C-alpha cells in the first residue's frame, strides 16, 4: 500500500498547487450525467432514489477499482492513478480561494460583489445578507467543507484506494444535488442524504479533532475549541456539519448559527459558539485552519494507508 500512501500525498499536493482542473472537471461532468439520468429515474419514492444513487456511485467507483487492480504490480503507475483520482476529488484550494475572494470583496465594502460570490460557497440565498451574515456563511461553509471536500476524500482513499475516493465524492455530490429537503426530493433524495451522512461520519470526527488540536495555528485555544465542540456539536441538524462548525467556532472564538434562507424556505439553526459575530478576520483564519487540517489529515491518511495495507 505504499503506492496508495504516495498517491495520497501526490493528490493533496496537486490540489494545493494546481487547484481544480480548469476544464472538463470530472465532478462537474458527473453532475451533468446525474441530472440527465434523473430525468429517467425520478419517482417520488425512496426506492427509486436508492437505485439512482447506487447506479451513479457504482459508475464512479468501478472504473477506478478496475484500473487500480490492473496496476497492482506497477506501484509507480498506481501512485499516479491514486494521485489523479484524489486530485479530482479534492477541493481544498478552491474552497479557500472562494472564501478569501468573498472576504476581500467585503473588506473593500462591495457587499453586492460578495453576495454574487456566495453561491460558489454556500447554497443559501445571498440577497439581503449584511457583512456579518456573509462572513458567517463563509465560515460555516469552510468548516463543513473541510470534511466534505478535503478530509473525506483523503480518508476514503486511505481505506479503499482510488475507488473509495471516487465513491465518496460521487455520494457527496449527489447529496448536494438531490439530498436537500424540498417537495421534489423529500423521498427521492433520502438515500443520497443518508449515504453521505454515513460516509462523512468518520471524516467529520477526524476533521473536528484536528481543528481542535490545530486551533493555535488560527490564533485560537484548543481548550475553548474542545469545550464548544462537546457542548454544541450535537445541536446542528446535520450529524456531521455540526461537529465541524462547533470546532471551528471554538477555535476562532466566534458565534455561528442563525436563520438561513433557501429558495424562500427558512431554516433556523441553533447558536454555536460564544464569541462575537463573524467578520472578515474570522473568514481568513477559517481558511488557514482548514488548510492546516487538510495538511495534517494527509499525513494521517498516508500513514493509515500503509498500516491498513499491512
């Protein structure tokens, strides 16, 4: 499994140096295929949604698994395969760039530009959000996506090779497409949401623990971060996002949660953290903490791949 460990390092380095592919991004292509297939498979039933998810996750994972087996006796080529699949699955650099771009627009006082940038980070409606609410959305998105777009692909690559990374990214993308609650997806999207919850569960715990430990790198206190994680981590309706938001809120000493609007639908999230409302500085520190978590998680997952293989 040394080839997988090396591939994990290569994939993370590729994401940090190159970012997302400029053209023909595999995740975007997967989303288009999922939308096309949905036109044929959609039924307002959980069973239909489960078959839809199984077909698409299998289509993402099986080719990676077949290539992985074919390269089993060629460790260098296998490392390149793992690195390429993981590079496509990761999104840490883009996450940080979007958050920093939004923070820069706010710093210049152009809230309109910041609102236009928000949909690239979070799915909530940006209209009418003030400086503090825009910063809150950015910090919450960076926190949650530290598991979804960084630690999740790394961990599943360590446990199941490139097929694991591909399957995880496919499940996470389907959750974003159809896993949210709405009249159309209340039943059809149930399987996508539950599968993402299960697969992200270990990644969210690893990422939140690392965020607590690395809090000093973002100017925070591990004891405060641990206290907020234990107190508020279960308050969020998501079994995973709440852990990350609580760990980041404690590490950055800020207050998250509140009212979010999604297409006219309101969701009231419980308050997480004890500090002041988020500002631009909190966004910058959240990006720094997320990058540190990703770096250490890469080392942990590379070591795990080696031990798991033995």
